[in-house]
C-alpha cells in the first residue's frame, strides 16, 4: 500500500499591524519642531543675506528697494570698515592658533592623566565657560588698568585667548576620552617612541576634535563684542564698528561682509564634516 506524502501549504504571513492614526500624527511633531527651530535660527542670517542685495538709496538699509550687485563690487569702499574687518580676521587667526595649541595640551592632560589639582583645573575650565562675558571683560579691564598695560591689539588677543582656551580644552578632552588606548600601546610594542606614537597615532585621532575646537574658537573671536569693548582701546574690530554705525545707519557692505564670513564658516564646517566622514569610512 503506497502512501502519498502531502506537503502542507506554508502558513500565510500575518498582516502587519496597522499603525494607529494618532501614532502617525505624533511622528510629525519632532520633525516639524526641528524645522521650525532651524527656520527660527536661520531667519536673521537669511535677512542679512537678502539685504546685502538691497539697492538702498540712503543710509538706512531697512526697507527693500530693489535688487543690485553693486555692494559686492564696492565692498571695500569704506576704509574704516575694511580696517575693522581686517583687525577682526587677524585677531581671530592669532587667538585661534594660540588657543588651539594651549587648549589641546590642556584637554590631553585632563583626559589622559591624573594629577594633583585636576579637580580645581576642571572647575576653572568650566567656570570660564559659564561665566558671563561681562564678568570676564570687567576683570580683564581691571587687570590691564592695574598693571598699566596699554589697551589695544595685544590686549584684545589676550582676552580672546582667555575665553577661547576653555572651549578648545573641553572639545579636545571629550575626544581624548573616546580614544582607544590599545592603538597607542600597539604602536609602542612595535618600537615607536613616545613622540612618534603621538605624531602618527594620537594626533591624527585627535584631529577632528582639534579642528572642531579651532573652528569654535575662531567663531567666538570674530564675532565677540562684549569682552572686546572692555579692552580694545583705540582698536576697532568688525562688531565694534558695526555697533557704532547703528547710530547713523548700517551700510549694506556690512551685510555683504557678514554674508561672506557666514559662507566661509559654513564651507569650513561642511569640509570638516566630510573629512570626518571619510576618515570614519
């Protein structure tokens, strides 16, 4: 007697559970809120960019009067504004370099080593970040007046380094805490001396944090007004000149310069993000 084997039909897949209508609606809350915040923070920048093309006929650049590229070709027609922008760029570059070097060493020490007074050092770093700029500016002014130090270009650089170092140190320290120490140990097991290990292993791994800290220090320096106004003396920076010009009317060149500074910073930030993504890949 032969038996015929019968194969049972595979069970049908269970239908996917329907997503409740309320749940579908709540999924839109976070994206909507995010885009509203992006629009809120971007609106002043968009206004600045738009009014850089305004064909204004007077001193006040508050009402749209037509489109023009004249202000881009006539960007450096105001000597005082050009000098103030040059001062800001030079001060930002110098203070960024100094802050990055000092802040990197501090961040590496705080993230890698244990030493006496480390807690006090941490407190000082975070106090410098959380302290109002008014307090820092007033204390630096008191220091320079007490020591009879002539206020000017040098005092602005010192002040910018004072409030930028902490941000660089915190950024680099966070990167140091995320490093894998076995990579440095492997390099030393293969015969690399401490300097070679730092140059070929540690420094490339810290590079994203160092670059991020440097960009942050540059941004804080180039747009600082409060601290600079205490220690600038007779030297004018871009924010101080713009604030003084508000009494008689801000020229359109200010919007153009602000637009170029913003686009330059955005390009550097995007390039840094692409470089970091390539390194991770």
